[in-house]
């Protein structure tokens, strides 16, 4: 399949596997900075802590 055909399929909104390759999709992406990695890791850590606290607090408050 030629580049022109891929471009036409991409512009038509087609969602077939022939329309876009992985390299085409990731061609103009931004670099992932270390700050963003820390933000994601800390967000998951805070979410897990909130889940554990919630699992402890809710059952004890319901039983009393």
C-alpha cells in the first residue's frame, strides 16, 4: 500500500489496520519527561493510600 493511499485512508476517518502504522501514529509525539513520570507514580501511590484508608474507615464506621 502506498503512502498516498494511507494518507487518503487516514483523512477519510477509516479505522482499519491498513490506514495507519504505529510509526505514523507516534511520529509527532512529545518526549515523556521525568517530571511526568514522577507525577504519575505519585498519583498512583496517593490513590492506593486513599483506597486503603477508605477500606479501613468505611467498614468501621458502618459497624458502629
